């Protein structure tokens, strides 16, 4: 490699996007309406007002193509944005790739919280503060979202209550410590602090928790307090839109690299990181530019690959509105194999719609191959990947090796959603040979899907 060839492509602070991109403005098929959980009718702003600040509600239903980013939010973004785009030259050398097979990754681990999640956490905390809210309630699974919102609430002077999935609370004490350092109160979910949590604990005292359960607790918390609003880290349209700063920067950085991706790969749990990277490229695809876009999920929670596209609740206690999405059923509880992310029963409605329309592909990856790819990446590129992003790395590596074998040129872009410094216990188990590959049993999926609500639209 010549010393004159760039390894990273950087943008100056004046190149931070000044607006969020709203894919809903360009979709050829409109998203299905969000329905009231009691009446089954499309919801209005008044139905969401107990949970969200009004500006968040406006953004959730907006069909404007661009939503301006407030200067106060941009001032916080400048702490770490724009994030770097890397040419994965050392990984390519480890794979013995020919020059015409190029690997790039967009790295979001440079944020203070170590992941992409602050891109929306900062915005949501800002809008809550603007509306006079003094406290937020939320859930977190692997802990990335809770950490990001705790940081954001500290920056804007808000209180925060985090319901953390119990298995993660037990496996990741340093995530909890990080949240508490930023001033948040963090409790394991299911907890004894809410009716939803107490009901789950009564039915299953040994419950390891799920994001669906934790969402029920956070929604109940917000709905029963005048000073509190609910904040969500993935799935909903406004969250995905806030994340599009990632992809907008990546489009500009790929231009700096004089490259256009043939394939883009991103990991999917709820869909926020995947959407943030890919939606600006979906816009280009809708405009006629050719690109394959691959969503990668864990085989232990195969929402896109084995779920159904249907209306479902976002939470276990059926407190949330009904959204049409790929789902494993709101009663789905993931296996407690390790406290990894990407363990939500549903996928974002906009991501689900793209899959339904054939605009993107989806595949599922087992844990050990994902960690093998992450280890190879760490030993070549030096960055320890978050386990979530490891799924995307595995598929990107496979794409590169297939191109090499076929003698084809290919440019591959993948999302590195954050670092794995808080996930060393999982890496330790992998290196000790204790991490198992797990595919969720079909009968358990069928049982959860049997509880889907009956909706006529």
C-alpha cells in the first residue's frame, strides 16, 4: 500500500449534515398507518402526546424530505461528528483480496457513548427540554441506548430512568455504571417499580427480561407521570431519521474515495443503525443508482428472516400503538445466551416495508461466525467491534471473499455501529469456546406469533 493512499476519509465540522433525511417522502408505497391499541383506528397526535414531545410526534408523521437539525443539537454533534469512513486495507490484506475488491466501513464508535445511538438521543433530549419536560423514561437491552440517552440527559439537564433488560443488567455492570455516572437511575427489568414489571415477575420470577417487557415498563412510567416523557432508541420513524446523518456523511465520504458501493451491509435489531447508514443510499437507489443493501440479524432473533409482516404491539403488555412490521410476536423472549444487542421482537416499519418491497435483502448469522469475523477485524484493523456490528462484518467479509473467488471487482461498505469495550465478557466466552450458536426454535416462534392481534385495515 502506498503511503499516499488514504486509510480514512474525513469531513470537516462544517460538513455535518444540517438536516435529517426522511425516507418517507420518497417511498413509492406509503407506510401503513399506526393504529390505536384500543380502537384499531389510525392514531392522531393527541394519542401520542402523553408519551412524546410534540415536535417528536410531528417528525414521526412527517412526509417532508428534510427536517432541519436545531443548532443546539448540531453543537453537541460537533463533539464527535463527522465520524470517519475507513478503507479497511489491513482487513483486505488479511483476506488476501485483490485491489479491485474494496472494503469500507463507517465507524460510529467515536461518539462519547461509543455507538451511533447519541445521534437520536441528543435530539430527543433536546426536544424534551424545549417542551419543559424534566424527566425521561426508557428501556435498554445491550445498554448502548441507555448509555447514549444518559449522556444526552446529562448535557441537557434532564432526569432519566432506565429499565435495563435483566440479563444485560447482570452481564454488563459497567454499562449500568456508565449510565449512573451520567446521572441516570438504572433498574433491571422486569422490575418491581411498575405494574407491568410486577405482573411479569409474578408469572415468571426467573424471567431474564426482554426489550418488549422493558418497553412496557418505560411506557407505563411515562404515561403515569406528568413530568415524564418516553424516549425510544430504535424502530420508530423519527429515530431512524435522526440517524441518517450517518449515511449522508457516508455518501460524501464515498465520493471523496472516488467510489460507489456495489453492496452495503448493516446489522439490524430494531433498525436504527441500519437505516441511518442505508436510507440516504436507498434514496439514490430510488433515483436509479444500482446498489444491493443487505440487512443482517442474529439467528437467535430472526425477525426479518423468520418473522411475519403484520401489525403487532411494540411491547409485551400491549400498551403501545400497533405498527405494521416484521415481527416474531410481542410475547417473544430471546434466549439468555449472552447480553447481546439485536434482540428486539420487531423491526422498524420503514425497514420492514423496504424488505417487503424487495428494496433490501435480509440474512441471519449465528453467534460464533459473527465473533470470528469480529476477532479477525480486531486483529487486522485494531478496533474491537460491538457484537451487533460483528454480524455485518461477517457478511461483508463473505461478500468480499465471493467476489475474490469469482474474479469480480466489488466495492463493499458496511456499518461499524460502535466499539465492543463493554462486551469483553462475551468475547471472553467466545475465546474460551463457551459461546454457543443458537437458532430460536420454530415452535417458540409459532407460539409467539399465535398471539398477534387481529387487525382489519
